[in-house]
C-alpha cells in the first residue's frame, strides 16, 4: 500500500504524518510521534493499555487505523497535564497509590477521563464497568477505583 | 516506637512520570540507526533440526544480520541453575516456541517478512505431554539424561506412628493449572554496543546482574564489558527472573554493530514465557480427635516443561510449604520435577507454594469437617509458632505469624457474621459461602544460595541523598520503601532521597527482586548504608582534616547538630568534598541462614516467613456454575510495614492474582501447542470481576528485618485461592480439588459427577 499524508490533532497540536493508511494508530503515536505513553499490551483490543481518546471517546489505538483519524482530535496521556499541573485524575492516581508497575496507568487514566466527561458522578459499579476493558495485573483495581472516585469528588467540590 | 516515615502510606516517587506517560520502559526506547529484531520460533514441540537455511532471508534487502547457533561465541545455553536451554537450537527443539534463529532488519516489516524466508527442515519426534507418562521407561526423552529434572524425598519423624495416632485420615488428589504472570509489558528492549565496545542491554528484568552473567557466558565476552539496565519494568511476577530475550538482543547488537530493538508480541510472549508449574499433588493427612495434626504424607509431581530453569528449586519450595502454615510432627514428602514438551515452567509469584497450599488448605477443611471442629479454630490450634519444628523438622527460629494472622482473620466482620452474609443471595438459584485459608511463604533464597543485599547512600552537594540498590523496582514499590528506610535513619524528608535501582552500570549488586526478599535483604543494606552515612556526618564535627572523632550528633530536619555546631547537609557535603573524603557509604547485609540444611533437599530450609490469611465471600450460580467473589479480606503479616500503601497494593493485587488462579487462568496446551495465546482466550480478572478488598495488617516483628520487616510479595496471592474454593464448598457443598474452578467443574460437582480429570 502507498503512503499517504494523514493530518489530525494530537493533544491540541496539528500533526501531519506520512503513513500507510492501514498503519495502526498505536504505531504512529509511538514510533512516528514519539508518544510512548500509549502502550501495547496485547495488540487485539483486549487489555486497554493503548487506550487514547478519539474525539473524547476511549478507544484502543491498536484497533484504530491511522487513515480513520484524518481530521480527528486525539488525546494521549502526554496531553493531560498542563505544564507541571497534573490533571486531577493523574494526581489522584499518585495520591491513592493506584500506580504500581504503571504500564496500564495511561490507559486507565484516559478511560477514567472519558467516563467522567460523560458521567461526573459515577457509582463504583459504573467505574468498574468503564475500566473493565483495561487490564491491570498489579493493583487488583482497588486503588484505581478509589483514585477515580477521589478525582470525581474533587471535581465536584 | 514512633517513626517519621516507616509505616506511613507515602506515595511512590516513580508514580509521577508513570501518570504523565513520560517514563520510558525498556520497550519504549529508540536509538538512532536502530534495527528491529525478530526471533524464529519452532512451531513443533519436539523435533530434530535437519537443516537451517538462512540464505534467502540474508539476501533480502534491508536485512542486516541473520544468526543461528553457529554464530554463538560462548556457551549456547542458559538457565539460572542448570544451563540446558539453548539460546538458538542447533540439533533439536523441545517446545513449540523454542528459538531457532534471530535476525535484525531496517524495519519491523522487513524483519517480519525475512523471518518467513528462513527455511528450517525438521524431523518430527513423538513428544511427551503428560508428566506421569514422561516417567515411563518407554517415553520419549526430552533431554538425553532422562525426564526427571529433580527427585527429592524428605521425612521427618515417624510417619507410621503419626498415622497410628490419627483418628481421622484424609487422602485426596489435587490438580493445579498452568497460569502465567501476564505482566502487561511483554518482554522487550534494546541492545547497543558503544565505541569502546561496551555492550548495554536495556531489558525489563528482575535481576540485571545475573542477566549480565548469563549474557557473558553465552556470547563469550567478559561480564565487565556488559551493562544491563533492568527497570522500569511493566510487571514481572517471577517471569522476568530468568533470561527472556536478553541474549538474543546482545547477539544481534554485537553482530550488526547497531542498536537493535526487540519486543515480543503478546502471542510470542505467551508461547515462550515462564509459566507456573502444573502439579499433581497427593496428600494423606491425619489428625487426632482433639484436633492436632499427626501425620502428613505428600507426593508432588510437577510439570517443568522443556527446560530446567528453576524447576528443581520450585519443587523444593513446594516440599517446604506443603504443610501450609501448620505444625505436623510426622511428615513424609516426595516430589518429582519432570521434563515434558509442554512449553516451559518457571518462577511465578508463590514459587511452588500456591499449588501445595491450595491442596493443604482443602485437606484442613475436610479434616475439620470430619472431626466436627470449627475450621478456623482447628487452624489456629495447629498454626506454627516461634520455635515450633517446621514440616521438615527444622526449628523455626524467626518470628512466625500464622496464629496471630488466623486470629485476626477470625475477628473480621465477614467471618464473625458469616451466617448473615450468606443468608441473602442475590437470586433464588444462587448460593453464598464464606471461606478462609492461610499461607506462609519463605522470604529469601533458602539455605544454599548466596543471599545478600547491598546498597549505597551518597550525600549530594545539594544536601539530598541518592540511594542505589541493585534489586530492580518491578512495580512492587521497593524503591519507595528504600527511600523511607533511608529517610528514617537520616532524619530528612523522604523527598530528599532519590532511589536508583536495577542498573549494573550504576547500582551495587544486591541479588534478585524475587522470593519476597527485596525489602528484607536490600532494605537491610539500605539501613546499614544510611547508618554509616550518619556516622560519617558525625565525623565532620570536632575533627581535623577528616580524622575520625567520636561526637554525639543529632540530626534535625536536614541539619546536623553536634558539639554546639549546626551544619546543613549541604555544608557537610561541601566540607567532606573539600577534604576529598567522599560522601558515599556502602551497606551490605548477608541474610542469616538456618542452622543446617535439610538432608537431601538442596537449599532448604528458609529462615524467615511471611504469612497471609484470606476471608472471602462468594456467590455460586447453581444453574451455570459461575462463581462470583463478592468480598475479600486479606490479613497480612509482613512484620513491620514500611509503606502501608505499598503493602495494601501488594495485598490487593495478590488477592486478584490468586483469584484468577482459583477461577479463571490456565494456559491450555494440547499436544504441545498453546491454545490460548492472548487475552481474548486467556482470561484475566477485570475490574468488574473483582471484589472490594480490605487489607488488615498484623505486625509480627522479625528482628533480623529492617525495622522488623519481612517480605509478603508472594504470600499475599497464595491463601486467597483455597479461601475461594473453600467458600464454594461452604456455598454449595462442592469440593474443588482441581483448579481453576471453572463453570464446568463447579456444575459437574453440583450434579455429582466426578470432577477430577487426568492431566
């Protein structure tokens, strides 16, 4: 397949990449744009380590082809903090001890961000469902759920 | 005793760059001029290699190097204990996934295509896929020396007398599954050779220093010219203790003269990762009417797969832990670690203790029921105490926590009110049950292996400190614990301690981040180095030109007061620097050993043990057989807790890992071929499957540990498994003797069918 130019917005910055349209968004982010905060865990949409926000919606970047994002807005973990000011979810993940090896963390934080954008006052069950597509092998999810609850609470007060 | 830092839930220092995505794992690294590597894997579980033709692959434009066994300069083998696993197979493959060739190319795509151009002619051999069959004389041999990697028999007391004293004897067989660590970051990294000929391998690892030893031996290069950077790592759980791809990376970088990156796909990782040993365990256990265990006879068969790695050591760990946290006066234990063509088995969190504890904790339930005793009181009555004899006859001379831990489990709200918790299932066809179980797990490497920690503490010109420890941070949180230990001794803020781990070029060799040992062994080394640093700070006072003078000092909030003088850390650093005295202190801790080795059981016993108990509420769907875990309480005896948040994190994560082991996880291998090589078919617990988990700490202080700490990285995932299967019995009366307790097995039990399958 021939390479074409694909233009989209990542973390509020316009980018232009020359790529085969069937290239995975995951590879373009990691290898062309050096945004390695987006991780690969399974390559088949089961683990959620590659979760990014596409027009605000949490998607698995391993299942999105770069040709599909022409003109779209993408947010990766690198786009959350404003300079040294962390996003409330990031701060809550630190404070609550929701990070161990950290490999699932970017995907978890972004899945949580998509949830809170749609539902600022989720129940514990709603949080569990929202991150059910994001595997974590270290934490047992307990502190991740607490962190999301805590960030939601902080946003309300 | 009150502490400034020890015991506090201090957020980890590495969390910041992990939440921002800035942290670079080894598989995130890129370098200018970097090539992409691939490994050609055998599709056959057992075959002779008749020929390997790399000419077409080599001729493909963009391919830089293609290597086979012929290109290996050193020993073409690796293995922590016995080096019987080829780096690149020469004459024979022994499991589907064995490495046959490696190549590096300009792009991933070229590497993928070129891999298809390597032509290997195999002559298929009959394989051996059942460990009992592997013991038969007519079975195919995985290795010429025979299919038994290790056979060990240990007796203590008089087993006949023990059974004669029993009023009830329970004999059962148990089968356990083959789960994998399933770290989210697959094996990956980059290797590069610099202009001075120094080889650096960046690859997630639990023991970079031993990786360097194994790389050096295989490539025939002095270890001094090899640096291994092993962290940050996206999860390990035992699976990154042994070599994974480090030697392949090294070969490619040396042959190409360029940086080479290699990252396994999940499928390739599942095929080739170290899996927990499936075991067949036969237990015959006797107890008296009064509720005392009298005898325990155990046979263990462990499927170690195609190569040795730690298979023998894991068998020994199973032997040591097969009585659970209980005192038994008469034991007879025999085990076999057996080669098969079923992938490879190795270290995974729990190291042989999970399997036997599942079996023992089921035996305890059956015994209690037969004797009409309360299942928790029966456990407490038999719980190991200080100075008891362990299952192998050795005196337990360190702080034992089973009794206190079980008592705390018994005092939980869930246990106390279990009848009420069970009374109201969510649907009429569902039933609830409450289960309890306990476990111990040795901390450290046992009797024979060198077991030490080393650390340095450096006073920096800024007045802060840098702590260096070889034990990598594998996600478990040892680095924040090191910072807290140092800050406690140095009376500074924990933020003034920077911790570096897991880099042979920068950190002192401290052994491996395995065996629940890194806080105990390396934490003690940090403690020692920090104490020496305190002394060296004192030397600045009242001394001339750095001569040692005894001065009483007091450290107060980054200032040191002595002889009526008051210096900041930064001033002391400047003073020491002006004397050329240096500001680095090294601490070392040699882990104490038991008084004697258990006869015939290399490396046993362990000296220090962590304990955990779990109380769990489950709901069983009697129509589908599905088991839901509704609530879990984990009671941990870690000795002194250094970081409460970290301990809870271990406990919660361990609970869920042990829950996956109980209910879901099993690598299915048919005729040597893995059937479920990704997360669509190998199912891990998700957030919706997991219960709320409460952690209770019981601090039975161990005087040889730093501030009294022991290790619990493994034991937290052990007791949950039998607690769940015991809860299933409590709910529906189905005794689970084969894990995972799948829907089919639970349903078969409900219908009265035999649930025990031959494996």
